[in-house]
C-alpha cells in the first residue's frame, strides 16, 4: 500500500500577462512616488498553481498518494474538475463560498522582470480546515498558506505525531523569531532555498548547524548550484541536474519537495532522495507553468538512471 502524504498549502490560480517591452522604459526612477502607469499586455495565460496542488501533482506523477489539505473559494469548479481528472482527492479541500480562490496576477517584461499582485482569498481561512479530518498519514508537509493555518496545522500534526516538513517559502517573513523556532521544534524536517535560510537564521538567531541539530534533516536548495542536506551531523551535497533550456522556474521548488516526500516515505537514503528531488526540479523547469510536465513514473526512473548511473 502506498504511504499517504498530507499536503497542506495554498491552492491558487496564476494569471500571467506578458509586456513586450521593458518596465524601465515606462517607469521613471525620479517619479516612483506617484506611479500611475498601464502596461499593454497582448498575451495572457492562466495556470493552475498553489504550493499544495503543485507538490501533489508531482508526487502523483511518481506514484505517491498525496492528499491535499487546503481551502478554495466560490470559483473552485474548474480546479476541482482538474483534481478529479488527475485522480487527486478533494475530500479535504474546504470551500468558502463567500471568498475567491487565492490568485496571483503576474506581469512580466521582456527581461523577465515581474510586477505581481497576490490576493490570498480563501487561503486566509486555512486555519478552519482541520488537518485531523484528513486521516492517518505517513508524513505531511506544511507549505506556504494562511499564516494562522500554518501555525495550527503544525501544532495539530505534532499532536497527532505525524512527522512533517516545514516549508515556509514566501510566507517566512510573516513570522517572528519565536514563531519560527516553534515551527522548527515541532517539525521533523525543514526545507528552504538559499535566500530563505539566510532570513531564517536572521529571524531566529540560529546557525545552520543549530537549526539542523533540532531536526532529522535540514534541506537547502541553491538553484543551479544544487542543494545540500544536513542530517546526523553530516552535510550531503546534491548536484543539480543540467537542463537544455530553463523555460520557467515557477513550481520548481514544489517539484523538488515532492521528491523529498517520495524518498522519505519509501525509506530511501538521503543521497537518493535528494537526487530524485533535484531531477524533478529539472524536469519541471523545462515547461511553462507548474503543472504541465507529464512524464510517467517509468520515464522519471529512466531519467534518474541516466543522470546518476543507478536506479532508485
């Protein structure tokens, strides 16, 4: 029986608009105190996103059993239908009829600079979605979500004795040092990128070895420079998987985290777990959007062998 993973996090819709010029051709440095500009965006696309579905999507590709714990609004129909087609359970998705789905509006210029607006919407009610109702699980992950929800889910998972990964992501700045230390002490694993670990150290006053000593593992991703896993007093380097073309980094971190969940639930060594996570990030970056890559589990295994010289 495939171990179940609870995926706590945001469920969002991303609307990406493309401005064919450069922002600095319209934004005047000496007039930024009174900005009133409009960027003509001839192309637009809508993508299914949010950390929880992104992670669940990749874990499902691997053959895992993800169960999303998140909140959606009145405009949930299209995403709910997608979940059903993907075979992802919607039993633990709370619907708030008076709210809208979390939504990110992205305007990018030709240099890939971005101006974003994020509406949290239903995500703000994450604390109302009881994680205990999702049933037993081998592991969970707390990814970016409503800040009250992240705190409640951490406390509840600790009480339920379900090991979990704390993945603060872009929500990390919302928490003070004491709150972040509480997350670390309740979590079994923590994962951040290279910027987030610096902020985490600054907020908590803890060093990387001190954070790692409170956990079974601390995982830090460093983009094209690979990643590193601190566990049992050791530092394990995980190489990045080369890609022919980096098309879109959106969702690469979520793909990586799916690899972590799969490796942990299968009892793998950290070297193999980290390498699978790295490979998933590389597979994702080759396509636009966070959920448009479609390799089979067998194809992922073949690519792993080609990249690292052995099968997992």
